[in-house]
């Protein structure tokens, strides 16, 4: 028997990590062109993926960082994952969205999170930490037998917009955190899914929208989602969502002669004011254009005593 000494060992965590990466890659390769990042160039991203439509590339890119777990620990319907601040900063630099995917190797279930929006909602003091806790909701999950990109991931990829860094100081260019601060200071809550960035539903089929928001459409194809904080209408035209309206209940009753800060309202929906252009401002109605998505966005008090609401539509964009 030959004694092996002074040789490197592959640790159990390395084995799990490699296996998880292979598993994630094999799942996404069914509907994406998956490009592994070589280990010597891996700064916090394992794969760069391009969505494929049949055999053709779409040009829609996203990044994946995967973490393998032999046993998933869940607390309050969340999986807690500490991530280094240096890695998070690297994700924020990316022009394409970066997803954190937790692979439950034992059960072949994958849990995902989109940390970038969460990070932009935090006070910048997190930059002084070594690690930040990322919370991965267990409802954000899929299994290995899927044959298309999960609808909510696809929506985020479609709707994601990055801010170009100036002189390398990319954090100072982000105005979303300021808008969120305004929302909180105004007594509003930061709305989570499905109210998060609601323009994502424009153009989505009724069937796909039902899956994302987990509600059933009514007889005319409209979908209504309501919580203690908000009321959202997804209005259909044909088989697709053509208009979205979100009412922020806490703002009622408002007056049409009472001014409001529309940036705070956008912040409550995790919409960065730098993504849109304010084109008209009346006391009761602020009109924005989203030039990237060709949307008209109206933040308004529609009648005396109404809550403040935000409407999204492709109609009348640029009019």
C-alpha cells in the first residue's frame, strides 16, 4: 500500500459546491447558453447565461452564483445566506442581473434570490460590514425537471435596469435607496412581491401573470391582488396584461389639491427614479415616461379622498 502524504484534499464542502454547480448548469442548459466562469477568474459569479428561444440566442443575459447545501435550514420561510461585501459589490457592478441560487442537492430543489434590489434598499452602512445576510424565500423555488426559465426570473431579467457608474463610484449613482428612504419617512412600507416593480406584468400573458402573483383572473381576464398595504389591478386586453394600477392604501384619504412626493411613491414599489423621466407635474398627477420599456407611468390622486396610486401603460407613451 502506498502512503499518500502532503497531497491536497478535496473537502466535503468543495464536493458539494462542484456537484451543485454541475446540477444548476445542467438545468439551465435546457433553455440557456450557459457559460461557466473559470475558477481563476471567478470573483463571485459561476455562470453567465443567455436565454435561448428554440435554437436562437436572444441577447438577454444574466449571471448565476450558486451555493450547494447538503441540508437546507429554513427559518420563517427563509434560507439565510451570508455573502461577502466584496462579492455583493461585484454583483452591483454588473450590467446584467445576478441571481443567487441555493441548490438542495439531496432533493434536487433550487431556491433563488435577486439580491441587487434588496441591497439598494439598505442603508449604505452595510458597506462597513464583512458580510451581509441575504434572505432567500423558500417560495422562490423550482425543480430540476423544468423546461423553461421560471416566469418571475424571466420578468426580472426583462425589467432589470442598471445605472452606469460614474468615476467608479457606482453607489453614489443609485437613487433607489433615497427614494425608499423617502417612502419610509412618509410612513409607507417597501412593498414586496407581487407588488414589487409592477411594470414587469405589462405584456405578460394572463396565464403567466396568474402563476407569478398566485391569483386567478376574473371573468374578463383581469387579476386583482390585495394586501393590507396595497391593491393592485392587472387589466387584460385579449390574452395579455396591458395596464397595471397599484393603490397605496396607507395614503388614503388624499386630496387632489394636496401636493405629494412621487419619488417616495415610486420608492415604495422599488422603482428607481433615475430609470424614468418626469415629463409633467400637476398637483394631483405626475406623469413619467419609462423610455427603456416604452411606458407611461402616472402617479396620482384620481379623486378627492382617494389613495395615491401608480398606473403603468404602453398607451399614450410619448403623447
